[in-house]
């Protein structure tokens, strides 16, 4: 049986959630303050703790910090009617396993508990959509914005991709070879390419030209 400790100063909300979870076979203990919760945690273990974010004596962030200091492996969810996005960074730094809005459905709450117990992070979709990891390596290169190539530059790099030399390209477009070299240098700069082959590869990747 999953043992749950819920802490919320809103007694009606707490009682309603307790009955809901007990209907799913969980054993739920409730406390109305962070101080009372910490006293209980010093004597008893729970599978998961669910804390309200805003409470008068001790907010959910501080209670989570103290809980994790007392029990490093504790699984803590923050359950709040406040805008969780505003507190996201603070909550992540605290080390909680996730956060859930009080407007969540019965199924969402029960699912969130099971997810957290399986070692998964619980986040509302509205917050998850705002998150981005730092992009490095090839992925960072792929995301770089490039300066647009003009029509002449596109035509020249397309001919280069077909394997033509600068001399052959100059004959194709009836221009002096020096101008071809000038346009290729511009292409390299705009694409951030280090070589002819690199410029062709990047032009294909950015769909500026078609591969052979």
C-alpha cells in the first residue's frame, strides 16, 4: 500500500484529496502545517509527500528543503493553486520530484503519484512546453541561423555540389573565374563553412540546394 503524507492548510481541500486517494487504495496521513509534518517525518517514513506551495507557517519550498535534508531519498510533489511556472526554477533547485496544479483531475493526481514513485519527473504540460535544454555540438550547429544566399550564390554552390570546378562553373554562367571564387567565399562566410565540401553539406542541410 502506498503511504502518502499530505500537508495543506486548507482543511477542506486536504480532506477531499485524502478521501480521493484512499479510494485508490492509498494510506493517507494529513497535516495542516510544515512544523507538524517535520515532527511526524522524524518518526515515520512515507512513500511520497505532497505539499501545498503556499502555507502560512512554512511554505512548500522550505518544507521540501527540510524534508530532503532529513530524508535525502524522499519523493516530494508540490501541489498548488498558484502559478507554478513562476516558481519552477526555485522548485527544481529544491530537489522536488515534480509539481502539480490543484486543478488537476483525479486521474492526473493518481497518475502523478505513480510516476513520481517510478522515478519520473511530474510537470504540467504548460510548464514542460516552456523548457529547453542547452543545445551543443552538431545540434547547436543545425540550429544556427544563417544569412540568406542570393540567387547567384545558390546557383554556384549547386554547381559545386554537382562536382564542377571553379573554371567549369565560370564557363556555365559566362563569368570570370575570379567572380566565382568571390561568390564562393561569400557562401562560405554566410554558411559558416570551413571548406567547399562543408559548404555543400550545409547548403544541403539547410535545403538551399538539392543533393545529387
